C-alpha cells in the first residue's frame, strides 16, 4: 500500500520549504456545491496552488484522478513536456453527471514524490424542481 500525502499534512506548517513541497503536489478541487439531478457538473482539478511543480523528464505529474468515495470516476495522464518542460500547475476539467450527492476527492501522482490527495469536496444533488444555492463559482 503506497503512502498517501494529503492537504492536512501541511496546513499548519511554519516551514516554508515544507509548505512549498506539499502545496505543489496537492490537487485542489473547484466545483459547484450543488447540482440539479441529471445535469452535468464541471469539476476542475489543479495540482498546486501557490507553488509550481517541475515538468522534467524524470520528474513530473503523471496522472490526476477524480474519485467519489471509493469509486474512480475519471482520470487523465500526462507525459514529460506537457507543460513545456517548465514549472507549472497541471489543470484538468472533468464533466460528470451525478445521480446522488457526492464526496469528491482528487489524487495526483508525482513520478518522484508519490501519491497526493486533495481535501474532500461535498456536492449536493437536488431534484430538478428545487434550487441550488451555490457559493462557489469556477474560474
Ligand atoms: Fe514532485
């Protein structure tokens, strides 16, 4: 079983190098808090927030996965040079149609530093006659 790093591991660290290391590997989910039953939900995953990750021949983000609890919903693969061989933040958008409310988690894999898990993201699914109150807009 691989070790899985998560966002909780660094949030309260005062060490700048540690924050950089964790931040640039940790996926972040952006999506609406609520979607109507049967509608498509756009889920954006970005790896790294304040810090960029290398894109080198032996050190790059190789894949990003989107999970709903224990179910793998979608994944995308990357190869060296996807970001032009310069540091950057991998970003990917997934369209999913949830049937029931979800607890989303994203995973990213660095070829040198292993497997990283996002903070969980709850998405409520409501009947088409009800309104969604969304506090989050995707950029
Ligand atoms: Fe890395």
